[in-house]
């Protein structure tokens, strides 16, 4: 069991808490956020500590971290925070639903959040710090760049590429071999 601290105190952090708690080898032990946005000292019965003090409360050698910020405009902010978390010495966890379909050999990078009913076909390449929302599909030989967000039921067809920091909305389809820029 890996102890986990989640960066964030909004709905995405609550959702990350749920998935990590219900369907992973992680045990969420607390939350962290910027001191300026901190409004509570507890969330879901766990402590919330200022990010500038997180190492004092949750030692990096004993804890992993996960950055839970929502999609869209915050993809790059999430990327910056993942780097800050790494800089504090934390291993950065990822979540891969036990209800996702994927082939052996899938390489999962830091701070990925892959929900239920996601299909990832063979030879797909996934970047760091990505979100694949429920029911999305990643075709064979497709590439999803770092810090991207793929919405619910969206399809990235075979050999398509989704660029770094991109957001693909719910139910969208990216055709075969189409390239979406950064």
C-alpha cells in the first residue's frame, strides 16, 4: 500500500480520492493546495496542508503525490504543478482503472488519470500527465501528448496524434492519421 497525498481540494481532487481509494494500491492520507486558496483544514476526513509545507507533513520518501486539477484551461497549470511536486522529491502516482481495456506493455507515465471503460489499443503511446475520461478510446498507433485531456466518449483514431496540452471534448472524434497541434 502506497501512501498518497493529492494536490487539490476541488471536485477533481474528491474524484481522484474516490478512484485511488476504491481501485488502486494507494491509500490517500491527505490533501495539499496553495496557501492562498486553502479554505479548509480537512477534506473527506483527511488533513489539508499548505503546499509550501507539504514535505513537513507528508515526507517525500514515504509518500507519493498526485496532482488533481480539472481539464481545459488548467492542462498547463497541472503540468507546472507536476514539475513542482517532482521538485519536492515526490514520486508522482498515476491511476489506471481496473475497468479500462488495454494490452500488456502499456507504458504509463507520471500523473495520468485513466478512468473506467477507456479502451487503449496496441501500440498507442500516452504522454505524461494526461486524463482519459470515461469511455474514451485511443486507437492503435495513436499518440496522446503530454498534459492532454481527452473527454468522455471521445475517440482518437488509429495513428492520430493529439498534441501537448490539448483538450479534446466529450464525444469528439479525431480521424485516422489526423494531427492536432500543441
